[in-house]
């Protein structure tokens, strides 16, 4: 069953803590993306990766970091430098045509 | 930076009625896409229209694109309660190599 999985569904972060959100895809897609969605808002691009071992900053990269060591995986770390991390985080990927994006179910991050 | 703006922000209709949502954008584009998001879930791709196309249909969906006015509309005919969701337009800026820019969305409520 092909698709994109994100885990966990809910994540709680304490002050000063780094947390990592998982994104895995078995669609054999080259490009992967991380978005942040605030209540009642659209999606804003955090980071994207067109190929393994390469990634670029999006519009709101400050306070976040990523890695792309494997084609299937694109984890996002929310660092302590991100002062307002509470949001819904969505991962997406695209195939060779690189037009339509396929989204995971999302991770909701809350601050304790 | 948000390229698209949807109008209206919220729309409430009865089952069987048609729903029309509009999207305006600011720069030249390669294509424009519409996505749907059920509450607290990931986004699902609905339809893509290229910059050289003016109208496209998919089932009960009809999308138009007017590049001279930098605007698009999504029409859902004979709406159902299951159509209740948020609808987002997303543009790929010309030369913007598969970076999608999302609007803030239209929240559609279809009442039985």
C-alpha cells in the first residue's frame, strides 16, 4: 500500500527541547517537502529536498533543520530556536513529473 | 510569502447546491492546482490546470483559469455533505521548479 506516513500523530515539546518529526514515503519520489500550517491558514514551506543528500530552505526555515540521507525519509527537527512551534506539520512528495504533491496525514506539535 | 488568496474565506450551502470558490494570485505561473483538506488531515490533490488551459473538468469539479486576470475558480456541482472541507489553491510560479505557494483556503460547509 503506497503512500506517505508521518509519525507521531501528536507530539509534545518542552521548553528548550529539540523534537524530530518523521516522514517516510514508499512512492519512489525524488522530491520531498515540509510545510507548516497554522490555524485557519494556508501552508508555508519550511524545507524541501529534490534529491538525496541535498535540501534547500523554504520561506520559514529558521528554527528548523532537516536531513535527507535516504530517498524514502525526510525527517524534520524542530529546534529550541523555534520560539513558536505549535502548529500542524505536513510532509509531501512528488514524482518525476514533479507537479502534483502527495501529502502525509500530518503531525500536530504542541508545547507543554 | 503567500501567492494565492481565496475568496470567500468561508462558504455555507445546502446539499444539492453548487459551490464556487475563487483564487487570485500575483505572479506568472506554470500551473495552478486545487487541493482539499478535511479537518485535521493531510491535503488531497483535486485537479491541476496548466497556464495554457482555460477550463478543466473532473467529475463534479470544474476549474477555470484566467491568466490575464491572474485568477481561477473552482466549482463543485450538486454538493454533498461529504464535500465539507477546506479548499486550497496552490500555484507553481513560472520558473519556480515545483515549489508550490498556497493560499489561505476557503472553508466549505455543506448542510444536509
